[in-house]
C-alpha cells in the first residue's frame, strides 16, 4: 500500500519539507452527491440494497450495482476508506414460492441463484463488497429490532405479527396517502390488513405457515418482514447510520423509506442515511424491467454479444438518478465511445490539468458524461484515469 506523506510521521526540519503537488489538496472534501456536498471523513459506509436471489440478473439490477461500484472507486481514489455492504435477501415469500415450484429448499436454491448473480457481477467487473450479509443469518437482529421498536412505542403486536407504526412514512418521501397506497399494493405490503391500526403499518415480524421458513421468537414461530431484514442487516453490519444508501429508484417507497424509518425509530439516530442514492430504473419498450413481468434484458445475454466495458459505459453514461430505456442503439453507441476513449488514451495529453478535470467531474455527483468529454478531449493521462475509474479496460 502506498502511504501518502500526510498519513506518515511528520517531517522535522525545514530542509525536509519538499514541495508536493498534493499538499493542500483534499479532494474528498469536494464530493457532491444528490446535488449537495457530502464530505467524508475517514471511512465511507455504503449500504447497497442487494438482491432477492430467486432468478437471473437483468440490466435493471446491474445498473444499481455498477453505479455503487463507481462510487466506491472514486471515493477510494481520493483517499477515503470505503466499507461497502451489499445484502442478500434470502428470506422472502417470493423466493420461498420459487424454490417450492422447483422442488428445492429455499436456502439451497438461494445460494445457487446467488452464485449465478456473482458470476454476472464478476463479468461486469463489479468489485465484491467488503460485507455481504444474508437475511437468514440475521434473524436474531430482526428480533432485536422488533423488541426495540416495541419498547420505544414504535410498534405493536397482533396475533403473532409485530407491526411498525408507519403512518407518517409516506409523507417522509413526499407521497400522498393515495400514491403510497398504490405502491404498497404493488409491492405486496397488504395495507388492507384489518389488524393494522393504520394501513401503512408494516410487519417487522410475522407468523410462518407450514411451508414458510420459521424461527422462534417471543411472538411465536415466524420470519422477518421485508423492510425489517434490510434495517437489521444494515445496523448489524455498519452501525446506526450510513453515509450512502444505494438502491433502485423504484424501491424508494416502500422499501428504503421503511428501512430508514425503522432504524431511526429503534436507535434514535437521525438520519439513517446521510444521502440516498436512488439509481434510475431501466426499462424496455417503455416499461420497467421486472422479473415479475418477464420484461427483461439479461446480463448473460448482453455479455454474449458485447464486451463488459461497453455494457458498463452504456449503463453509466448519464446522470445516475435518471431512468432510461435500453435499446440496441445505446449499446452500439457505447461501443463506439469506448473505441474513442481507447484512442484518446493512446495519444499524448493536451494539458496536465486533464486528470484533474476528470476527477472533478466524477466528484461532482458522479458526472460521467462530463468526465468522459474531458477524457476524450484531453486524452493521455486523463483518458487513462477515466478508463481505470470506470473499469473500462
């Protein structure tokens, strides 16, 4: 590991104080994310909302993980230690049903699907996260979360289900109750459950049927609720708050909103995430990609026709929060841009400031289009830095 002089023993005597172009420059202080400054001191804790491993990886999923990968790389480049955590939701009713349909045990089936996912991520050059918690290993932490919420008066128990009081959660993300009701129905949160004091109360713990995985608890044999799993895994792995919560824009509500609300109610630490990075959704033919509808572009299929670098550049060459539709023309355009970048990297640099221009653009809300324009124009070191930071080589 290369140690920057500022991180080593101080120099005694003026003769040893040799000028260093990095002296006085603290690029990490210039990070902006979500349109606002996000200075990071020491370690950046990045929680990436991961997969429910019941089917193959599609482009919509991959976009979130590629963007998280670039965020971590840029932070690391400016001297920040990055602790990444990407969860695996391997306790989920959709997963259980998929496993039963295939005649397999839910956890064994989840592991096989997780393996395929990791193969796709490796092919796309997405770095493995430092931490990869699985929901079935964190059931004790979900019980602790439920108990903390009950003690704080932020939850109540009915017939073996522990409900989180979530009546104010839609307002936290700027939704009317009608808008939130539609989204809750879409994601299976069952706001019509008559045992709920408010339609937007959601399960932290719920009873398990004969075919559901089950664990003992003070409220009977059961399993974690969806939002509670992520809340418990995040706190267990990274503590009561994180610097960046990364996930798909489509999960802003209900999932991320409830996850954050549960952690804040249980710990008293506000906000749970200093910044949310909700990556834009990817569509096909005007409709969002989703496993439930089969409207998918599979990563494995794309990798069979194009190099990983072209797929990554296509995914990244826009603002991270912007939703977009996949077309073959976009992939062709990314391949052509990649050729231009390689050519730029092979020629002499126009000016010594090109590298700084690339890094400044990426620190400014991960502005990949601006960074790419600088790299193509300046060439040399600037283009090579852009290619390295985006893992396009």
